[in-house]
């Protein structure tokens, strides 16, 4: 697939890295020559320096025969204009734009071929807000992913000493919970993936990824580890787009405080939010944290744009008694360094956003793609189309499907029902199939499995 990416920042760079390793023809456009040189040295891609909304620059980038334009610069307006130019002059089939400003996003009529021709809108702030909301919903989870509009969920937890299943084989999970259907999809042990079998023994500190119907998630979590108490008091550091959206989404159920440096932003937050307490100051101010009884906080969230400020305020809050801390980290190199120590969960905005983008780039009918373990593995939701003649999966039991190495099917969503996958489960037309890949080089093979043969047409 020939793809033009506008913007070589964190999201554009991460997307280029994902796609370049999958035999796509990638061109990245940015005004920053140094960023482009760095990307070009690391990846097998073309780079063009210039403004991505200009027709001359888009033509130079290959827009005449591009399959897709992904506009993820820091400017909403540049992204929207680039989609308009690509549509009008080059008839680019698929146009994806990152749009951050809420006042654009609330006007759906702006984005169609009669107005601004954007096929897919990506709002990183909303994606990250939803991601954090799910983590708040399930205290103790490291990652929570929705499939089929939330009917099934994939949850990652760390197995602790003394947990009911530690030291036992996975097949005993069924004995512990005879009335709950679940499947362990992947285990990461000392950062290495293990494909789970019935006789796999769970060890303390394993990261265990399991899938179940949404209603059963808490029951399965309690088998893996002691259940953390629900959060009540939440402190948010940073009243930017994500901090504001999150406070707005959770303030009716939790006691929320926001700490924000800018007096003007504090006034805006006070006017916009209902019950959230807005405090003007620095989240790294020890006296302010003590004054606001940080030791009583169940959760401290550092959500500013500054990685170092987020890390330092999180470490200070934890030292002063906050029970759990989550931190946004934009630099991928930092994420693995800090997660699991004093900082409980490091959230990578670009990895959360990349999944949304990848779902539109994958071939076959791929509904959603999610990075697991900071990009080390992927979970994919695909729809089975066709019939037994035209499809490689329909009408076959899972044990008879030639899945690529390191790939497992975790669950199938059929209409409203969540079916946990077993070897003899037969896939039907219209099923949403949830697959896990611990080796991303086999993504193309998975996509081919869900291609419909010509006989279907």
C-alpha cells in the first residue's frame, strides 16, 4: 500500500515505524529536516521536507497514485486542508486526519465530501481519555481494551505472589471458575512472550493477558491477583485537553481535583466543570500536595505535555502517600524504564492512537488493532466475510485453520454473544474474531486469512 504520512512527530514517526516493517511504500512529509533525517536513517522510507498541505509538496510525495493520506501534523487546519487538496486534486481514496480541537469535532457536518473530505477523524486526546477511563474502571489492570463495542474486553494484569492461580496450570482456571468463560491469550515473562497452553504454569510477576465477556472481567481478575479497591479520590496533574476531558467524564462518580499552573486555564476549568475542585499551582510543589492531603488520594494522574514534569510529580506524589500513580509519557524510550517501579502505569499516547490508525491501514476487514506491551505484540479484531468456498476461515474449526506462528484466536463475538475460542469452535460468516499476535511480522498472513476470494463476488 502506498501511504503518505504528514507529520514526523511522535504519532507520525511511530506510525511510519509500524508500517515500514510491513512492506508498505511509505513517504513522510514534515517541515523539520532534522526529524526527517533521523527517521530516514532508521527506516526504509522516503522523506520530503515541506508543508504537507501544499499541492506541489503532495505531488512530490507521490499523491498522484497514493492509496492513503494520513495527516497527523500538530496543526488541525493543516491536516484538514491537506485532506481537501488530496481529495480535489489527486482523488486520494482514503484520507485520515488528526483533529484535536473539540469545537471542530462536535460538528459532524463539517467532515464529508461536500465540505471537508476526511474519511476518518482521529482525536488522540479522546482516544487517551477513553483509555484512562477504562483503567480507572478496573483498578489493578495494566491495560484494558474493548472489542465489538465493549461486548468483550482484553485485560492485562500482573500476577502477584499469593494470587490464587500463581504456581498452578492454566487449565485449573476452568476448575476455579466453572461458570465463567475466559481465555488467557498471551503471557509476558521477563519481557518475553509465552504462548499459553493448558499446562503453562503462571509465575509471580507474569503479565497475563486474558479475554472475557465484559460482565466476567472482575471475576477473572480476582483469580489472577487480589482485587484492588475501587478508586474514590483522584488527583489530576494538568488541566489540558486530556485532563479536562477526563475530569468531565468521571467527576460524577469520583471526588476529583485538578492541579493546573495557568491561571487562565484554571478559570476556564472552573467555569466548565461541575464538581471538580480546581487548584492553581505546580503538581511538583510538595507543600501544595501535602496541603491537599495527597496521602488520601487513591489515584494520582500526571497528564501534562512534559514527560519530565509528569515523572517527577508522580514520584513525589507516590513518596508522599498516593496509593497509585499513572503517568503520560510521550517519549517511548522512557516507558519501559519507569513502569512497574514507583510509577504503576505509564501511558503512551502515540501507542493508544496508533491502534486507531492501524485499523484503517490493515488489509482485509480489520475492525480494530491494538498494541500490547508497548508495541511488542498486537490484538486484532477481524470480521469473517464470505462463505465456506470463498473464505479461508468460515466453516472451519479453529484447530483446522492454518494460523501463522505465534498467533492465537482468543474469542469470537457472534451477534450479542461472546464465545471464548476452543479448538473445536467453528467460525461463521459475520463473526468478529479476536486474534493475538506475539510476532508482528506475521500480520500480513493474518490479513490474508480474512481476505475474501473472488468466488464470493
